[in-house]
C-alpha cells in the first residue's frame, strides 16, 4: 500500500485518508487498496481528502470505478474535505451528482 492511502477504519463505514497525490502512478494502488478494504466489510466508503494535494483524471476514473463497486451493493461513496479546486474536476464531468460530498 502506498504511503498516500491509509485505511483508517473498516468498522462501520470504510474510512480512507488520502494524502499527497493520487494520479496515474497511484490510481491502481488506490483502487486495489480501497476495494480490498471494502470487500472485507461491505459498507459505505468515506474518502477523507483533507490532506490530498492533487488528483488527476486517471484517479478520478478509479474513484468512479470504486463508486460503481460500492453502489452495486447498495452502499454510498462519500467524499469528505475535498478542496474546491479538486471538486471542480468532479463538477465539470458531472460526477459530483453520483457521490456525496461533505
């Protein structure tokens, strides 16, 4: 697991803290790590982005893939503390309508 992806909790919702950059180089690791944690507990997933500095389109694709996995089981993907400039990317692609942002 990369240093920029930390599983905080798998009790109740799966809570994942993201930091630094999630990009083409770490998007697969992000998806693999979070989906493995999700598959072990099958609940809502919360991505805490308070320490996230950068996210690119490849990583956004991995977030959408994660959303589809979680939504297929009737659970939610919740994104917390995302910086406005990062959230703007989700808004431009109209992806912000699929997930909850807090």
